[in-house]
């Protein structure tokens, strides 16, 4: 064993030596080639130029023991002059190799010099990965750590990964781009072959492409609308994080990087126009659009949809939203809380009057105020509070058997059935039904105005749908009970005049019985049970308006996260609960009547016992058997004890820890979470329409009636215009007017887009300048010291070259002077 352990370092040393010797033997470097590589590495441009000109058999593509040729060595040490000398040769190999190396080190001038080579005359080479290029060996490269770049790394991807803005711009000008990867489930020929050949390389190539696309350098310089591109790409990466689980953290990091890029652009805005340009995007805002203040806020809607919380909660965005929220009520922002509360109470008390004024004159000053988001929110909130008050009053109505409002049947007569006194709807219940119907109409309009998938994706919409469905089922069941009772009453009125001493048929006598004798499936009992559930859910709906307040908003968000944690916990809880319920029932199902109590003898009793055991309300004696079967009883004790240990000590404490983690997560970023939730609430009131709250929305306004009649008139005119030849001239005149206005519309649209493009260019310039300034402000590191050393070395060789040149010039002058002196001596001798 000791010999084996001692032999391992020796084997590793032999392996390393063999590898290096193999590489070196493959090179077979001569003395001239070693001097050539050394001159290129040290930046000795004169020597490199001399050897290229005077040594005819010089192999300029020779490599050292690490496989690096002269061009790579010159680029790695940032010797621009040597690089230019080498690039003048036609047969130079691994130019793409040197380009990747220069990009990784950020040598802009060297990158420009290499890109000017004829090998890159075709810009497609800058976009294709080495694996797609026939001469892929020329694109293998070494970075500063001595390892090769991945085969799927292209120059534009590499520059984007290193956030080299200037190099990315140069490559884009050369026609380079990053090809968007195919869908993860794509089954095309190329994807199928790559997955079959090497699935890991296929996945790595996809994530490397996304890394390049998500780079701020590429996003800002390659897209006309970088905000939209970043939002879409961030959402795509977030989806891929849940699809490609093996790279989940990488995709989530890239998604966050895209979102931070959008936040960075918003942070650089300096005026309202620039903020509007980012929030509205390339959709031209116009008065009468679907959003208040003539703004579409398309980008902000996408940010909310994609959960870009920092973007939505940014101060610049919130300031713009706040101005829209208090539309036509800008002075209200400076008022105290007491004034705002009085305004809310005034709107709640005068809601019928305000609704009537808006119904009569929606274009009046008060009508326009009612259309504002803030008053619209107050009106809808007041309507909801009134609905809750009706639910409370309807419950109070039953206390003591008295009634706050009279029933529909206010008189008794000898032939009246008992059910006719309890089944009919009261006036209070009729008001509740009107509120429910108005809410159903409001939800139908919401579904009509937006996509059904977006409606379902919102949890509050699902809660509203559930509440309304339960209410309507309850009312329908109550109506069925009333209909049956009314049919029985009609039978009595037809055949009997007094019920005191009459023997009635069973189906009629049933409606005269007390509640204790009703069938469990009686429609009225079902109605009352569903009504109770709907009332509880209706009061939980008040949490929807809590994000409007800064104090209650974070609490409501924490509550929502808690509900999500409960659903996750229920998977484990139900599994453990069902396992012990079935096990205990299987153990005690044969001992019905032979136990201390009936616990675990049936499925129902097993469920009750184990459920209440969680809260400590079940007895330990539930496992005791009256007969002498100690083995079964001991097993029952063990299982019951293990159940209590798992459920009470382990799972409940784990649930509490999950609650605490969610609460701490919300508290750590409470401001962002609250502003994001508040913005989602605000957006539901930004849209035009839906001004009248429930139940006033059931009454059609004159404007809606007029619009409906106008639509019917246009429809009929369209249908009949083909039959009526006199309308042809009118159509021609209308088309003529449209053609006259078309150039003006196109001109205004072009002006808008030019202004938007100018604003986006300014923001991108600021972003790039900020990124470069932050990079320049970094401290000098070891790499920069190495660059300075290489520059000094190059300068030394240049000085030596200049000194040698001066010495040669001096020698020539001395030789010429000697010749002159020699000629003069000869002349003297002749004389």
C-alpha cells in the first residue's frame, strides 16, 4: 500500500512530462524558431520584422510547448506592432484564435487590427461558432489560464460575456450577431443531430448563447428597443430556469441580469419624457387610449406580468404612476390623512348621488372626477364595504327571531305552510343578490376585455369567480326550495282551507315540518351551507385593497406567501396523514365495540381522531382495547406516538420555520414588495370604463345605449350599402378624406418614433458611459501591472532598435569621413 501511495506522484510527474515532451516533439523547434517566438513574446518588433524578411525558411506558424504561435504570444502580451507585422503575412494560421484571445483581454486596438485582416472580410465568420466552421481548428484558443475556449464561443458572444462595449460595437458594425437558440423542445434536424451527438455540448452552447444575449453590452448596442428586448429575454430565461433544471441557477442569474439592465436604464432618466418613453415603449400614446392620461404603459404592464419588481418599484416609475393615480386631484396628495378619510367617507355616503350624476352627465366636471383612478377606487371600495355591511345586517336580522326588514310574506292565514314563512327572499337578501349580479356583470366585462389566460393567472380573479359561483349556487338552491314550497302552497290553496285538523299527503306535509325533520339533501339546507362559505370568502376578499396602505400592504403580502407555503406543506402533510389514517384503521377495524372508544374503527373516526390529535384534542386511550390483545395495543401505541412526533414536533415546526422564512424575506425587501403589489392594484383602476361600482353598473348609461344604437346603425348600414347604389358616392368621399389625412397621420407617427429613438439613444449612451466609467475606476490589478511591464519591454526594444540604427548611421559617417581623409592624404602625397 505504501508503495502504491508513493508511486502516484511519480506517475503524475511522468504523465505531465510525457505530455509536455509530446507537445514539444510535435513542435520540433529550431534555434531560429525559438528566437522568433521569444521576440514575438517580448515585443521585439525590429527582430521579428528582420526575421520575417531575412529568413526565407522561417515557419511563422510554429508553436511552443503550450501550442501557442507567434501571433498568439504577441496578442497575449499586447504587442500591437508585432501583431501588425505578423498580420501582413498571408499564410498566417489561427487568426480567429488570436481574435478570441484579444477579445478576452479587452485589447481594442489589436481587435481592430485583426478584424482588418482579409480572413474576416466575411462577417458571417464572426457569428458562426467554431463547430459550424470548416476550418474550426483555426478558431481554437487559449485564455489566460491556459485552457481552450468552448467550441460554441463566437467573437461576439465572447465580447458580450466580458462586457466589452467598444469591441461589441466594432463586431456589430462588421455584421456579427448572436443567433437565438432554438426552443428547448425543438425537434428539427440540427437540434436532433446535436443532441444525439453530444447533448451536454448542445446544452452548453444554448446557455452560452443566452449569456451573450443577456449581456448589457449586447442588449444596449444590438437592439433598437433594448427595454422590450430585456423584458422579453428575462421572462424567457425565467421560464427556461424551470425547464432546464440542470442550469437553473445560471438561467435565474441571467434573468436577474436582464431585469437589472432595465432598472439601470430607468435610473438614468432625467425628465418625465424619458420616463414615459421607457414605460410606454414604441406604442404612441394618444388621448382616449385605454389608460389614463393618454398613456399606454405597455412596458410597465409587461414588467408587472413578468414580475420585474425592482423596475415597477423604482422611484421614477412610482412618481409617474402617482401622478396618474391622483389624476384631476393633484392637490389631494398634499392633504393630511384626516382630509383623505373625510373624502372617502363622503364618497361612500354620497355614492348613489355620485353614480346618478355620472349616469346623467358623464362628461361633466364631476363625471370626469369620477373617472379618475383614485375616486374610482374609493367608489368601488365603498361599494364593497356596503356589500359586507349587508351581509352583516342579514346575519343580525336572524338574532332573536326578529327581522330588521319584513319578509315578502307579511301575513299569515290558516292555510299557509310553514316553509312559506322561511323560504322566500327578504329585501336584504334581494339587495345582496343585486350586488352579486352586478359583480358577475363586472367580471364578464373583464373577461371580455382581456385574454382568458390572463384572467385565470390572477389569483384574485379565481377567488372572485369562486365567491360568485358559490353565491349563485346558493341562490339557485334557495329558489328551488321556494319553488317547491310555492307549488305545495298552491296545492293547499286549491284543495284545503284550514290546516289545523287536516291530514295532508307526505310530500305536502313535509313543507309543514320543523327544521329538525328536514332531509339532509333539502335545497334550503344546501343553500344555507353554501351561503355561509360565500360569506367567509367575501370577507377574505377585503385583503385585495390592503396593498393601498403602506402599513397593511406588507402584512397582506406576507399572508399571501404564507398561503403558498401552506399549499407546499400540505403535500407532505397529506401523505403522512393518509398513511397513518389507513394504517390505524387497518389495525383497529376488527375491534368495533371492543375498544375504549370508537376511534380508528372506521375511516371517518380515524380521520377525526388523527386530525384533532394535531391540536392535542385526542385522548391517548384511543388506542386501548378492552380485550387482552397486547401486541395490537402496543403497536397502536407506537404508531400513535410516532404520528404525534412527526406531525406535531417535526412537520408543524417545519411549517413555522417556513412562515418565518417567508416573513423575513418580505421584511428584507418590504418597500419593493409593497410598491409592486400597490401598482398591480392601481393598474386595475387605470383602464377606462367600469367607473360605476356594483350594483349601479347594472343600469345602462345613456352613453352606452347611444353607442349600442350607433353600432347597430353602422352594422345595418354596412349590410345594406351593397344593395343601395346611392351610398357608393358617400363611400368614395369617405375614402377620399381618409387618403387626405393619411400623410398627416404618417408624418406625426414618424415624428413620434424619431423622438422616441432619440431618447433611447441618449439613455443607451449614458448607460455605456457609466459602465465604462465604473470599469475605469477599478483599482489597478495584477493584470494591469503585467501590461505595464510588457509596454516597458516593448519600449526598451524600440529604444534598442533606434540606438542600433543611430550606431549604424554613425559608422557610415565615420567611414565616409575616413574616405575623405584618405583622399586628401593621397592628394597631398601627389603634390
